[in-house]
């Protein structure tokens, strides 16, 4: 199930930021994101916020294992908004 961006805005900012950090750290593991300094991380978090707002990134909740993760829209096989 996809979580709408409007619903994310109702969460505390720190919760959304932590979700984004988890996404970015998973990107470090596969080599898609390689910045580890504080300034680069803050820049990447801001970019992810914009991508979530634009629908390029989506938050997906899995009811099967009760997990939540950020995914690229292209990876979800959904049509553009």
C-alpha cells in the first residue's frame, strides 16, 4: 500500500527524516549514494523530501511484514501522477 505524501506531512519531521536516512543508507550499500558527511546528508535529505513531494519517490507500507520503506516510483510499476 502506498502512503500518500499528504499523510507524511502529518508525521513529525524527525520521523520522515529518519525514514529518508534509512532509504539513503540502503542506497549506500548498493553504491547509489556515497556521501557520508553531514552537509551532504542534509542535502540528500532535502532532495528526497522534494522527490517525495513530486512523486518520484513513494513510501510503501507492507501489510505482510508490517514494514515501511521508500521506493523509486519506477521500481513500483505505477503510472506517473
